[in-house]
């Protein structure tokens, strides 16, 4: 056996970096033909072409090949540098040429030769006779090398990338060509001894060295052909560049394509880069760590994503990657780019880990009692972000068949907020999410499509879902199901586009989606589309696409602290009954629901909604009745984090004092006294919310009836309020969905609109269907009747009658003025998220910015919200809020007017709620609002 240590290297002064995994290049370096570091392209291509022994045309071709490969050898970010100064041979490891163990494995990552692998190489060959010496030695001919390479690929399994076979063509076969002995297809062989020498001693056989040193000059004929070859090579390179561009810079390519075109839609939507986070904190909100983690990951019985849990875990990001593997969709760092917040797999872990997720520090001083420990515990085994929940024990509500676990969004996905400030991420529960769910939907669909149609991807997917040993039949079945999912999604989208194209808004305009973008969602229209259209389609009931409505009234995710104690929830004060509000939302984010008459009658309206969890969630949010103690429990609003964020966040107490006075004068009329400022209650006892006559006893509870104001008078965008006012739906007769009966009998509603058994306003249709579904879910879950009664409570499931007694100056529909505790944490403002900061909220509406970017932008503690500069351009992946389309016409749902402070009033004209504020007054008010 050969002992490398027994023979000194050829030239010990020339080191070969272990980061050079190519045996051939190592030989060139070892022999001193080229430098071990950066080698000019010209030198490299000339040397290798010489060594090939080719002449004329073939030699030029060899040079072009070498140039092509050498250009990309260090990766695509290095191309320009490679052109200028040449590839870096000591930085090839991990680059596109490195097969990461999927090749022969003869050279280890440490640059050491693996003798076992050389023996394996030899086992693929046979004995040959050296034509020069006549002696016998082991070697491999072309066919044997081919088998060897094939076996290498097989051994590597799913680690193989599509281009490895191509790369391999340039290695062992080239070595055979250059170093081989003998002639003819069968007899020309690569000597194993030569391979060993090349790798261990980095020496070429002598005859090769000679060849490199004495090269004939190019003939003039060959020179002419070089031009022709150059052109071919150029075309080839252009095609390669296009492919590389799509793979490596999809966002830029997408930006250059027509946005409605098929091509642009095949590329994933651009996502913002994640800014670096140096520290994270969860603010204290009266919830224990256990409560938080439970809220973040407990399932409410929804299958928001169109694939089972394990499939979602196995999906790769929809990106073409030429030289690496795309990441997984489930990767937290990827999902965070959609605006989600990272979350630990378990909270039963060490303090350092918890701290890195922003926990622990908060609980150093206080230890709120856990409520959620009484409930079924949850873990987050796959480390998904806040708001992702696994639904287990799934049963198809129509067939009763057991189904695979599903993956859904829970409340926390949309109701957990965070603000960023100079690398610090401050997180809080119940706050508005900064997510873009549309992008996530589109990415999920695309990643399914890529899995089916990008080479090798389905195999890897199936390996993950079924295990590497799965049978072909199982793989095929999986592929068919995945295909069926994609077909459903595509058909659905096509049907949606077609239906919406044929529909008008209530005021006669063409219906059209309004981009939700980061931080917004058109919850009401989406729920309507889900329940009154897609759920019929999923139940196999045809013909209800007609119920679809464009998503044209997006709203800013609302904060949900304190809301359990408001008589009416939602921006338009449309829901009084808390369970209906939560169950309706669960249907909206796709609880499984059977709306088919093809099964026994008792399965109609059966769903996967988890009413028990929904009830617990509500208890956790609400806490004990606040009225008696004049203090809110449950989830409290987050406090302005000046203790964490330093000087820019210091509060000026003098300004707070003046601000409080202004608040008492101007804001209480609608927002009432603050719910969490005892100072205010002392100074303005008449205005204190706790002595307000707006507290009403309903059953055993005291709830606060918030002020409602006419949309016309407020002058803010009317789209959200119009949804429940104007939208109507049709339902099949077999549903027997009679709102007058269901709501009238059950809740004694007196203000129900006219309906027939198949045509009705969307508002009461939804209230009625959610009522039936919730009762059915409780019965199915065998909740005892007395508990059911308690869970429902006494708040009615009736339409909101508007301000009482009715006020002709406040015609419906209405928006609700919420208590402003925690308002600092809820930018952008107004129900449609059209005003980026409190500062803009308190100015004349006409001065507010008409366009701004949303995504991962930093928070501004002075303006309180986002500091928008005139004409700002959005960074890659951010979404732009705009009041108008590019042609200047208004975008439905995006007006930023109303709630203005201007003029000298009162009285105020429509759209104005207070007089013009002086600069100092505005600052004082903002300072005060920070403390709420
Ligand atoms: C997919 C995102 C999403 C999920 C999941 C979600 N919500 Fe909401 N929620 C919204 C949006 C958007 C609104 C505002 C709707 C409107 O007023 O038009 C809202 C409104 C609310 C409101 C009323 C807020 C107010 O200002 O009156 C409450 C309370 C609420 N949600 C609680 C929950 C609870 C509890 C859950 C889980 C059981 C949940 N939500 C799940 C998006 C979501
Ligand atoms: C005439 C009634 C009225 C007065 C006075 C009033 N508001 Fe409002 N406010 C409302 C209503 C109604 C809304 C909801 C409007 C909407 O979302 O379209 C609102 C919304 C807001 C919001 C946005 C909340 C959110 O969900 O984004 C802020 C902030 C706000 N008001 C602050 C103030 C302050 C501060 C004052 C006093 C300086 C004030 N308001 C005075 C009625 C009023």
C-alpha cells in the first residue's frame, strides 16, 4: 500500500487548501502550474486546455468550457470578481462545484484522501496492461467510470442536485481523457495508481507535465472557428444567465415582468429581508408564560392551510435554486418574513433559550398566576412561529372518517403585535399582527406547484412525508392527492377571478380586490367567501360562487385586549355575542364544515370548530368582571416600554399632565374616560369611565357600551361598515337557514331584516349559521347543558340597533370609538390602517400621507407609529398602502380621511372630530396617549 507520509510532497512549499475539493485543480496547484489562490481565467483555461492534449478546435472548446465552469466555481455572487481577477481555488468548498458528499468521496472536507474510497473506486474496474511497461495494474475504462459515477449518485440519494451528473462529466471522464493510458474505447483506462499519486502527492504523471509545458500554437484556421464558438458560447451563457437570474434574483426578475402575467405569478411574491434583531422582549400583560404559549399554539379547530400538517412540514420554499437546496416553508426565519413572530418549541427549557425568544426577563419581577395550565397543554414541536397550531384528532364532519392532522392559524396569528426599534423587537399579546397572509397563501400554493413540477422536488417531499422506503404505489397516491389539492386551488382562483369580474359593488362600480398588504386583512369579506361559497364547494354543493365578493374592505388587525368587556365588538360594532364572534372567525379561517345534504341530516352543520378551546381563549382574554374592582384583568394592554428602550422613549410628565387635560376636554365625548389611568379618575371624576352610565348589566355581567358614531359624520372610509350593511347571500333551501326563526326564537331579536329561506343579508345569514354551527359543536363535544348556558352568557346574537335611543343625527352604519388603552402599540391607525402615526391622527386629515410602505419598518417613538417621508419608495417585499390607483382614482377601502382635527369648532363639519390642535397641544396629547 502507498504511504503518503513515506514520500515527501512534490513541492512542499506549495500548499493546497483543503477548501479546494477538485482533484484535478489540486494537481495543477501541487505541480506548481497555477497558484493555489486566485488564478486569472486566462491562465487557468490555457493550462487545462494544454493538459487535455487537444489541439485546434477541440482545444478552444476545452478553453471555453473551462472558462464557463471557472466563472461560476465560487458561486454567483462572485461572477464579476471571477471575470476581473479569476476564480479563487482555495474557496471552492461549499460552492456550486462542491458535491457535498454526493460524489466519489475520495477527498474528505479536510482535504485528506480516503483510502477506503479509493479501494471502492478500484472495485468498479479490472486489471489492465500498461502499454508502456507491459505490467498489469488495476484501472477503470470509460464504461466502468460511468457505472462508478452512477453508483455514487445512487448512494447519495436525495442529496443529489440536478446538475451533479453534469458536473461529474467534467471530472472522472476528463481525468481519463488527460491521464488515461492505452487507446480505444475498451482499453483506454485510468490507472488507480495514477489517481492515488495525483490525490496524495498531487502529482501528474510525467507525460502530462510534458504536454503542458510544450504546447503547439493555435493554427490560424482554429482562430477563425474561435469566433463561431464564441457566439454559441454566448447564447448558451445568456440562457444560463436567465435561469440563474430567476433562481437567484426572483424578486428583481418579478419586478421586471408584467404583474398580471403568468410568468410573474409563477415566481414567489417578494418578501422583505428580516432586519437583525439584537434583543427581544415580551411586555408584561398579566399573562403567565404558560398562558402565552398556550394562546400562541392552541388549535381552535381550523385547517387554514390546504394540506395536512405533515405535508406542510415537508414543503420547500417555492424558489428555484441552482446550486443549493431551497429552505423549507416551515422554517421560522422564512415565516417571520411574512410578519410572524418566532416562538420556542417548548417553554420547558432553560432561561437562556427563553430569553433569546424574548421571554423570561419579563417574569423576573412578577409572576402572574397561570390559567391555561388547567387546560389541555400544547407544545410547538416544530418550532413554528406564534399563531401556528396543529389540529389533532381530525374527523371529516361529513363522512366521519379519521383524517390526518391539519395545520391552522389560531387567534395569535392575527392578534399578536410587535414593534421594532433599532434592532430591538418588542412583542405583545393581543396587538395587531404585522403579517401579510395573502403572500403566505400564494407561497403555499406555489410551493405545492413547485413540488409537483420542479425536478427531484416531489421525490424529496415524498421521502419526508412517507419515509425513504415508501413504495411506488404510496408515492403515486401522495402525488395524486397533492395534484388534486393544486387543481382545487387553481380552479378556485379561476372561478373567483371570473365571478368577481362579473360583479358590481353596491354603488355600481366594478368589484376589485384591494391589496391587504402587511398588517391588514379583509376579515368580513373573507369569512363571507369562506362560509357562503368555498365551504359549499368543499362540501360538494355547486353553484355558490355567486356569493363571492371581492376582498375590497381590508382592515388593520385590531387589538383585542379589553374588547371582551365591550358590549359590541368589531370596528363597526356589529357583534354583541362573544362566542359568535370567535366561532365565526374560526369558520373564516377554515374550520372544516359540512354543508352538504348528501349525508344523514344530523351531520349537516357539523364542524371541526373547537368550542371548548374557543371558550377557554375567551376566558383568558377577558379575566374577571372589571366593573366591581374598577380594574381590568385578563389580557391587559401593553405599557409603553420606556424602561427597555432608552432615552428616546422617556416620558415627559409635564406633557402628560397637559395631555390628560386635553383628552378630558376633547376625546372623552367619544372614547370615554381611559380604562387604566387612576390619575385621570381622580382629576376628572365626572368623566371617569368607571362612573359612566354606559356600563350595562347584561345577565351577570357589566359591559361597557362603547360610543358609536355615524360613518358619515366620522368621514372615515366607509367600506368596512358597508360589508354587513349591503352584502347579501343566497343559500340552498335544504339548509333551512331561517334567521328570523333562529335569532328571533333564541335571542328574541326585534330588529331583524326581511329574509326568505334562500336570500338574505349576509349579516344575519352569518349570525344564524354561526349560531347553529356553535350549538352543534357544543352538542357534539357533549358539553353539558348548564355549561353551554354559561358559555353563551346573556349577550344576544342580534343585529346592532345603533345608538340608543336612536339619534337622527347618527344614521347607520356606525363605527365604534374604542377605549384607547395600549393605542401606542396599534399603528397604523383607523379601522383601515390608513394613518401611519398618532401624530398624523391628530392633524387635519388632508395633511396625512397618501402613500406609505408596510413590512418590517422601524417604529418611531416621537410620532408614535411609523415615520413616513413624502414619496418614500418601498424596499423589496414591502407592501405599499396607497389611497389611489396609479391612474389617480380612489382605491376602495383606502380613504385616509375623516376623524380630522381642523377648524375652530364645535360644531364640526362631517369628517372633523375636534378643532385644529397647536403643535404643543398635539405633543402633549401624544405624550399622554403613550401612558395609556
Ligand atoms: C386570520 C386572522 C384572524 C384570526 C386567526 C383571528 N382574528 Fe380576530 N379579528 C381579525 C380581524 C381582521 C378583525 C377585525 C374585523 C373587523 O372588525 O372588520 C378581528 C376582530 C376580532 C375581535 C374584535 C376586535 C374589536 O376591536 O372589536 C376580537 C375580540 C377578536 N378578533 C378575537 C379573536 C379571537 C379570540 C380569535 C381566535 C379564536 C381570533 N380573533 C382570530 C383577524 C383574525
Ligand atoms: C366625535 C367622536 C370622536 C372624538 C371626539 C374623538 N374620536 Fe377618536 N375615534 C372615533 C371613532 C368613531 C373612531 C373609529 C374610526 C374608524 O376607525 O374609522 C376613532 C378612532 C380613533 C383612533 C384610532 C384607533 C384605531 O383603532 O386605530 C385614535 C388613535 C383616536 N380615535 C384618537 C382620538 C383622540 C386622541 C381624540 C381626542 C383628541 C379623539 N380620538 C377624539 C371617534 C372620536
